[in-house]
C-alpha cells in the first residue's frame, strides 16, 4: 500500500514555486482592495481555499469548519479543497467576488512574497486586538516562517518536523544499543550498519548524498542552526562557519561510506520516496532523515522490521542542543482582497489557536500540532514514535529556513551548489559558497 502525504504535494509545490514568482510579484496590483470594516457579528459567508485533497484530510478540515460554525452561528464557510498556490495567486491578483477570504498554502517559502507584496493581509493588528502573544503561542521556528521583515501575514496551521528513523533490528544486530545523539556517534553507527556486497552494498547505514530524498543541505543545516542571511539581508553562507562545518561533515561521511560514485550507483536502485519502495522501508538503508508523516507510511505499508524514531544527531560541539530539528509546515492567512476580514480573522484564529481544533486536525492527518498548548495536550497522538516529533517541534533550538522576497530561490541555489560540491566539481568550498552568495544576492536585488 502507498500513502501519499501532504509532504509529497509540498515537494511538488516547492518545485513549482520559483516558476510562479513572476505572477505573484504582480499580485498586489489586483483590481480589488479589501477592508477590515466588516462587523463580524453579522450574518456572513466566507470562502476558504485549501490544498488538502485526500478523504481523511478533507473530512478533518470539514469537521473543524463545522465546529467553528457551531461556535459562530452567524459565520458560514464555503470550503474549496485541493487549491494550488498558483490558483490562489491568480484569484488574489484578479480580485472580485470570486476571490477567497481565507487562504492556506503548503509552501512556507512563499511567505516573503505573500507578506512583502501585500497579497496576504498583515495579521499584526488582528493578533493585537485578540491579545495573542505569538512568542507564547507558537514555537519559535513556526513563528519565524510565518513572517517577513516584521510583517506577519500568516499563521502556522500544523507543522512538519524532521528527525531520525532507524532500523531497530539492524541496530541490535550491529550491537548498537541506542540511537546516536552526536554526529560523530552517527558516523560510527552508519559505518557499523553498512554491509558491502561486491562493489556495492547489501545495506547502507545512511545515504548522505544530497539527492537522497530528505537529506538536503537545508535539512542538515537545521542541526547547526544556520541563519543564511546577515543583519543587512545579504546572503552569508561563505562567512557562516556552521555552513562550512555542515559541508565538511557531509563530505567526510560520503568518503567514509564508500565515496560519491559508489553511493550514487547504489542510490540509483532506490524506489520512489513516497511509496512502499522507499529505501528505509525496504531495508536498503538503516537510518534516514525524514518527517513525522513517514510514520503513517511505515504503518500502512507493513514493514517487516522493528523501527523507531529519535531526534537527528547534532554536531559534537552543540551536544547540549540535542533534540532540535528542521521545521516547516502549512500556513494560513487572510486574502488582501477580502472585504470580510474581521470575520475571516475569526476563522483563522479558531483554526490556528483553538487547542482542540489544532489537536484534532493534527491527529487526523498525522502532522505536528502548531501551538505550545496543542503540543502539550493530553489528547494529542500518544504514539512514542510520533511524540519524538512533538518534542522536536517544541524544542527552542529547532529552526527553519528564513523567508525571502523571492521565495525559496536561495535554497535552490544552495542545493545546486551541494550537488556540484559532493560530485567533486567544486574544490574550494569557501570560494564556491562565496559564488552562491553573489548569485543569491543578485536574484534578491532583481526581485526587489
């Protein structure tokens, strides 16, 4: 059985994100301007667009909408499912009565554009009016990826957290008694878990290559807490020792496990990431970096070995921060074209801050709750493997990738550099990263 996850759709959305930036740049020139002059106590109908499409997801969001309408009998919600960012952007650009009032997106990388262009309304005044303290309500990483340059145009609506999946049977056979906490322990375990066969492998401890599904530079950098940009907004990859340390660690692990060419040959035999042929599920790798959604896949696909989850290891000099991880998630906001923004805020506030609503939705679609209260709720999924990701989400050291005015383009530049560096096409890491900085800065200047 194959379980398609929200993450799979987010991956596709992220790849399409850069192509849609030109359209989004013109979104603030729409023919309609919204307002927050409406009386939220009057009878009103809102239109809410979201991207979920699977039956359990749609039911979960509809259940929350029904509960909201019961609590707010004067506010009715017309829900439209399976809507892409491109469609949202087009509607907000055009304005008019067909445009949505409340919008959600799987693509946190677009927050910089949403906020800077004004296509999603500034939620600051609404939060202040409702007395909601963002820092006390949402974990730091989630609070970060919902704002840009001081403008908060989105709020978190469930989250994804990245951690370590490990094959307990393979660990036991290799004499490893617990998941590694530091990257030096991780490297030793990866070597112990690796079994060679001819000029290849019968099992690999871990696939460190940047093409290895979720083993991307940005996901790894979450364990160091890289900042990406300096205080002036300039790309700071070459001058950040955390970025250098990550690439050096990755390159050494590639070398220790057999070298890039050997690893790539083995990787060519991996199945689709979001299927029962995922290399962790088939036992081709004994450890993997992945998100909380993988639990549902493993359970649905009926893997034949015992497995567990843990936070991904941290650099040895940051051992005290063990428990951290990279985070991203779904976001929700109010369309700038809406003339019903006060009523729309009531819906956004309910979906993002009502503890029972957040917990129920998270449990139903196997994602991480997005408020401190929901993470601590006794009603949240009690599966120990899932709770690993709750702890990662609530960890103060967990981090994300910052918003940029041109979306995730800077991450694409870094990813492409990672491919070249691990393949030996770049010999000078410092100079190579400096070149990436120039590329990123030029793209941002052009976007401005």
